[in-house]
């Protein structure tokens, strides 16, 4: 079974120290790679670069920077990718990215498939490219069919694999995987796994990204809102069961949205080993 973990670039010295400890602890289960996000419009791209280079040099785990096409210029993309290539980084998570409020110039690329195609044309197969998938539909998509077609466009442009938005309904993932296969898509589609540690934060994230929280989970989280230990234990059980259901149906790769924390991602991953 393969695991990978996502981090965001820390902004403070304390945050950097904390993340270094988290990376060391997660490295113990030999993850396939660590990925590092960026801010809206690529606003933390320098911090992403710094974090990725640190991982690549010190952790014994491959690093995968996220790359956004919104607000990006071809020349700057080339400059950044040349630095990654020189550091022997060969995996990217390539996304459209969110359009920051008030931004009119979205750059040289409108959609992720355009960025994927550009990277392939410039670097051939040096980079293994992961793209995003949305089992419950991208919140800005017109409907689920057009969303699936947009996903197919990214694969046709040369993407090698995909990571999904998080979900708590396994059937949504299985249906998306089956629909993708019907379109001739045969790349690995790794489920994105979001541990449950905070009721308010999870609701806010889910409203932003269109991920559904089943009512029975939501009501239990409300019950445990002021009991963090019970909430964490419940969340770990729910997400572990979700992952086991996926594994039982042949899923052998999981991508954890760690929120720069070791737990409960590590416990959930260990439950699957």
C-alpha cells in the first residue's frame, strides 16, 4: 500500500520546526512522497519552493510541489521547474488554483490541462504529473458530466495520475472511478483523505470545496464539539473505516491532507498497513 501526505508551507520559524518534526514522524512509514501546497494565485510559491527543497534534501522522501496555473506566466513556470529539475524533483501536483479576489489577469493558463500540456511539451516525461479529481463535482462545475469531461481533458493533456478532493462517501469515489474508466481513463486515481479533528474547520472547508459531510457524521460532530478527545476518536474511527472500505475494493494508494500534523493521519495510515 502506498501513502502520501500533503503539507502547507509554514510562515514562521516555529511552524518550520513543527513541520520538520511532523515530516520525521511520518517518514517512519515510508511514504511515497510529501506534497506541498501554495497560496491563492501562487502567493506562497517561494515558501513552497523552500519547503520542497528542504524535504528533498533532508527527509529521504520524494517531494512534490503543487503548481498553480492561475496568475502564472510561462517564463516564470519554466524558471521554477528548472529549479525543481536541478534539485532532482520529478513529481508535480498541477492545479488550476483559486482565483484571488479582485484579480483580472489570470496569466498564461486558464485551466490545468493547459498547464499540463505545456509542462509535457517543455520537459517531456521528466515530471510525473498529478492532477485534481472531484468525486462529488467541482463546486464551480455546471454539472457532473462537464466536470468529468474537464477531468478527462487533463488526462488527455498528459497527466499521469490524479488525487481526489476529500470525501466521506465511498460510493462517490467508486462511481467517479467507474465513470472515468468508461471514458477510457486508466490512470491511478488516489483518494484524498481528510482526517476529522475540528467541527467548525471541517464545515468551513467543506462548504468552500463542495465536499459533502453526511448528516450522521455532522450530527455526531456537533455532539462532540466541546469534547475534543471524543471528536478525535470518532473522526479517526470514521475515516479509518472509510479507508478500509476503499482498500477492500482494491484501492492501494491514499493521500492524506495532514494539516501539518502527525496525528491522526499517521494512526489512520497505520490502521491500513
